[in-house]
C-alpha cells in the first residue's frame, strides 16, 4: 500500500468501511505509522489474535510509558481504577476479577431482568407522548441502559444523570481517536467522582444488605480469594461504562440502519421473531465496539507480518464483520441473515460478559419501539460520528414518529 490511511482523519471517522475494505484486499495486516501499531482487518486474523495468549490485554503500562510524567501524575487515580478492570488484565488476575461476577451475567440470570427492562422501556416511550420528533439517543438510547444499570446496582434514580455524565467523560479517555486539551482532566475528575460514589454505595449496602449486583459483589469479597474494596469499586465502574456506552450505541446504530433500510423495518413489523437475528445483524453491520487493542508479548509471525514484542495490535472488529470470506453480501444490512459469526463481543477469555444483557435490552427495545411507533422517519440522514477509534457512536439521531397509543 503506497499511502497508509490516517485512522484519526475525519473522513475515516465519518465512514471507516471504505478504508477497511481496501486494507482487507491490499494489506490485511497493516502497520499504521500514525497509530504506531498493527491493524488487523480480516476475520480469521482477528479471531486468532483475540484468542491467542501471546497477545496481551494488559496495555496500561505501554500507554503510560509513552506519556510524560506530568500527565502520568494527573491521571494516577484514573489509571489505578483502570488497572483493576478485567479487560485490561491477563490470567491469572483476569480470572479472579471475572469469576467474581460471571455467574450473575449468565443468560438464565439475565432473563430474570426481563420485566424490569420492559418497564424501563415503556417509561421512556411514554416520554415520547406529546411530541412528534426526538433525538433518539438523548430520549431513549442513552437513558435506557443507564436506568437498567442503576437498578442492577441499587442506585437511586436521581443519580442516573451523574452515572451518565461520568461514563461519557471516561469514554473520551478510553475511546477518543485524538488528544484534546481537557480529556485527561475530565476523565480523571470522573474517576474521582465514581470512586467516591461507588465506595459510598458499597458502604450503604453493607449497612443495608439487598439482593442486587452490588450486594452480590460484596459477597464475592468474602474469603481470602475475594475482591478487595478497590477491586469492587473498579469493577462497578467498568460495568457502568461498558454496559452503558456500548448498549446505547447498539440501540442508536441499529435504529439508524433499520431506518436506512425500510424493507428491513417492515420485515420486523410483520414478523417479530426476526428481532433476535436483526439485533445480531446490527452488531455485525455497525457494532458499538470498533477496535480492541492487544500487545504482543513476544516476537511472532502472523501471516506476512513480523510482529515484535511490545508492539500494539489493533483488532478492527467492524472490519472483520465485513469480511466477504465469512459473510455473504457483507455490505448489505440483512435482518434475516441466516448465519452471523460476528465478533462484536470479542472472542476467547475476554468475550464480553455483558453480551446477554445487551442482547436482551436491544430485543425488548426494538419490539416495543415497533409496537408503539407504527411510523418512524429518519431526520438525520447523514449523522455525525464521534471522533473515536475504539467505539462507534453517533452524536445525534433525530427521528419523527407517530405513536399508536
């Protein structure tokens, strides 16, 4: 490839798929000078890297080694929180952190949340009354997962807006494609506020035990192999961030592509049994997690690429999802796609713990949206996408609609 693509350029942020298509065809294992790392674009290579223990998820130390001492000092509290996230740890510590909460995210456990999620969906759709247009992200996609998570954590409803604000500021640090003057300050302030809030939440649950996720996390702290309070706080912050941001983007991206493909939304209206498969297609076509990063722990050869120990590897999940060797007609949005081997939730030991919850929220949300809004029109034909490489999300999604009740 003569010219390396700039993966932080506004044109790429607006539409990365042309670049991904070119890379898959010409240089599927691509060294990108601006990222100073390898970009993995094909499904087979992405799957291998995600499952291969030679590629480490512990990327905080390499990141800290590339920033100055002043910045390191500024984000010390923030990086202490992130260091306890299971997604930034390898075995054996990863297993300890994941095991503490894994059983509460099994599909049969998540299925018990159906009535609560349904209630939150109906509450938000009730708020559509008396209007004929809304920003879907502001009115529904963001508040739904925030309310669901607040119920899971046993957090008062009046604090939901705080959770959302903190999550957004943390997202700018984790996902923003380029540096901004205040992103470290905002993320550090958010981390400080979240640590204080969740420490108080844990203490309140100790005084007044109840059967929610926070209470169960406290149970996981009992015994010599249990979690420390710092690890519990960091785990709650991770669950807030991951469960809020990605589900909100799944809902917004999914509705956008449904509305861009009228035949698809009409197919779902006629046959609601297609909704679970449609959610999988939303995850494939424009998944909320765009890339994940790994660090090579040794010199190795992958395909035609000689990857050196310590080099970063960016696994482009949304490129793997358009690989024509795996998906027929990969650039078509097909809600009835029969086989969907997307990697939107990752693979291997870091497969997304919250996948059953995200799927359930999306299935309920789209079922009720189609029932209560018999007419929906897209008023944002060309959305502005957030300046992010790690995630894929829109700034605004305005829709107009007619309500059935």
